C-alpha cells in the first residue's frame, strides 16, 4: 500500500470522503478539501493540498459564472507547506501517513481562524499561495453574501483590471460574470442600494 493510500484510509476514518480529492464538512457551510495529487502516480511524492470550501459561496459562484459546481470547488486552498509556514512541500516516505494526517490537522487548525464568512477574505492576504485563478470572483461572491456593496464594487473593479487587459475570452468571461452580479446584487444588499 502506498503512502497516498494509507493517508486516504486515515482521512476516511476521520470522516473525509472522495478519491484523489477528499472532503469533510466540519462546520455550518464549511468543508475541508484535501488534494492528494495524481493517484495514477502512486509512487511519486505527494504535493499535499488543503482548501476551504463554503457551500454558499460556491453555489453563488456557480450561478454567477453559470458553471456547474462539482462539490469539491473551494473558495481557496494551497499546498499544506504554505499553510504551515514552511514553503511548498512534496510529502514522501519515510514520512508516515499518520504524520501527514497530523500535519493536515495542524493546517486545519490554522485555517479554521478564517472559517467565518466575514473572516474569509483575510485568508488571501495572510496565507501564501491562496490566490487561485479568479480569486477576485470569490471575493465578489463573499462580499455579496455579506451584503457589502462597497466590497462587491471594489473586487469587481480589481477583477476587471486583471481580466480585461485585452479583448478575448477572459474579458468575455468577466463581462458575463459582472452582468450576473449586477442582476443578482439587489437580493443581497437590498432594493435601492445596489447601483
């Protein structure tokens, strides 16, 4: 049995479910998502990855982007080494599966400080490697759920600067997203306050 398989078994006993990506719902709308790398490369080192999922944010993102949510999409995540302040790491033997499970638990404790909707935006500034592609879109959705018009406007402006430098697919994607945000915003900030 490989290190990856042994770790997967330990995580399943803790309530995680999945295959190469595992998920554990732990509080309200929050889940941990753990990536174990490519399972077909069972003998290779594991770039262990820990992410935070919020069901409401991901449902809103799926709607705003008009894309399906696979149930494992995250608000953000990064290599476990970054979460622990150790830089990017690959895990391999002689490290044991239990040692990796313990390191994941340490990472969960660190990230749990961000597991309130109003605290979630800080994770992008405070944990290295968490700015996944389109993270600005995540911040727009978070601020919508918080009912924060100024936050929505701020992050839409940032997303526009990042995604609309040149005509093309990124600009088109942003424009569709922006239109959906403007259409749905009154549901979150109240009638008459959305501009």
